[in-house]
């Protein structure tokens, strides 16, 4: 089961932010950038952060829960109380010397629910040292965020259900995920009656959401996806 779930996550990772940890900030490597928790698995995982730069780096780490992910109503909710947030990250401040590697531990406190839960962990490098309590006025003017990284965290539901649809209207395609887990649509293509085919961009859709995009032609679309057991499924539009 775990092997199949990793296959599904890997498919999503292909077109998300797998490369970010090696390019956005000079010499900063973060592994992994996508994490997955499931019923019966360990309630904690470690993230490795390496400073490959020639100068010391200061990091702030902030976990958040996504409400209504993938919609206009999406909210990134933080809470200083880990139990209320559903996740504990330690440490939340990290100082790395050149060449140093440290781990941060991500502990899931939220119970497994009927629907997949989505979290994000933001890692923010700072230019200067951390501002201590009572020193805000002294250093705040020189404190700048260089870049922010997002570690994606998915918490599987008690029983994963995959239910997908694709509806095409001319050159517009709508991907509908009626299941309770995020699903990726990969290896897409649309073909005409003569067998001429063109590729279609891969995408992923959060549980209970739908997204639309424009196509090059008004031809039927075929995609590959995987169900909760890791079985390959071919999804076709009209």
C-alpha cells in the first residue's frame, strides 16, 4: 500500500516544486519537499536542510494548514498552538553554518479524517540574525526575507477513494475530482479522428475540487492517473 501511495505522490511531484530546494537560494538544499502521512504510518518525519553556501544562514520554519485548497477561498491558517493546528515542527528557528546539515522534525498531531488534509511548511531564510524579544526596534529595519520555500504535506484519509471525471466543451477541459484524495492527471494527450495527437499539460486536483484549462484543439482528451491502490487508470473525455 505504501509503495503504491509513493508512486502517486511521485507522479504529482514531477510537475510541482521538486527543484525549488536546489535553486531558489544559493546553496540551500531541502529534502524532501513533499511529505505524506497515512493511517498506521509513523506520526513524524524528518526534513533535512543543508547550507551549501559560503555564509551562515538563519531560517524560520512555520507550519500551516490549508483550508479549501486549490480554490479562490483557499486560506493558509497558522496557530501557535500545535494541537489546534494539528502539526508540531521542531525546531522553528535554525542557524546553519557553511556546509552544515540539520534536521527538522515534523510531527502530525491531527487525527486521520475522512478527507485528505493539506499542510504547508514554510522555510524562510533571513539576511540577518534573529530578532530577540525587546530588540525589534533595533534590527527590524535590516531584517529581510530573501526567499520562501514551501514543503508540501499531505495526510491521507482513513479510506482513500478515487473518483474522477473529465468534461470537454470545445477547447475547454474541466478536471473534476469527486474523491477524497488529491489526484494527478499525467501523460495527457488529445487526438483527432485521423490519429494525430498532441500532448496536454499535466495537472493535479485537490479532493472535492475542479479546475479548467484551455486546449489547443477541440479533440477528445486522454490522461493517465492512479487510484488509491496504485493501479493505473486511463481517463477519457468526450
